[in-house]
C-alpha cells in the first residue's frame, strides 16, 4: 500500500466509500404497484382532491420535487382541457422533459383545479403559508411521508425520490428499455439512469432468486 510522507494511504489508490453504492436520495425505495393503488383509494375515500391530484401527477410526471411543486396551471392545461402529454424545462439541467398524463391523473387534476378555482398562470399547488407562493419541497416531503405511513410502510426508507422513481422503475422492469427511462427522467447520461434505478443490484438479486442449490 502506498503512503504519503505523513503515513496516510495515498488518495490515488483509496477506493471511494460510496463506489458502486446507492447513496442519499437514491437509496429511497420506489412504491410497489399495490402501494400506489391503496394510496389512491385512501385519498379518494378521504375526498382529498389536492393530494390525489398531487400524488397522481408525481407518479406520472417523474419530475424532481422542485419541478413538480412549481408547476403552473398553464403547464398542464390547454384550451380548458388537461393535456395528455406536456413538456417541462427542468431546473437542474435546463433541459426539457416530456411526460404523459393518464386518464386518472387528468380527472384528478381537473377536479382539483375546479375546486380550487385556479386560473391560467396560477401555481397548481399553492402553499398555505403566506411566505411561499406554491407548495415548498419541505411541505411536499411531509405530505409524501404521510402517504407512506398511511400505507403502513417504514417512512425512513422512502422520500421525495420515491415518487420520481416509482413509475420509472416499473417501466424498466416491464420493458428493460433503459433508453426510454433515461428520456422520461430527463437524464443526460445513461449511466445516471443505471445508478438512479440501482439496476445492477436489482438484476443481480433477480438472477440469484432463480437459482436453487
């Protein structure tokens, strides 16, 4: 082992502690289809139009939290109707990303916009705090943890990236199409998508489960 004059291991040979690992928000688990379904049902029964619209839009859009909470009515509404597809410019990369809006999401958004009396130019999810014009990422994080806890899950294992990863993970598992997921997430590099989904880990476990000794 190479050491410097002070006796410390050379940084040139030192292996980063997080090499090959998913760290930070990337460790947050995606929701399983059954959890998505049960959360939707609970929100519908509770009559929480805002949370139902927010939940469905978060799943469909696969947007980062900062982009999701700053969406305006104009971003998803055209000629009085909710669009089936729309494009948003990401804050982090300044690159546009497209996403689809399913029928369930369109219906939820239409109901919320009607109840809230929102108009073009308004933020979709306004904040209840005067100092913020729209829902903050911190407020959104608390809402997400509330959804997770209501589903009987360990909230420490889930977070904001849970919502971003949920549909993307299912698309990959069903199609194996990494390029499609890359485009939907708005990643500039395919390697980022691989790391984000933790594909090596998931694939290795899937293969291992199929082998019996």
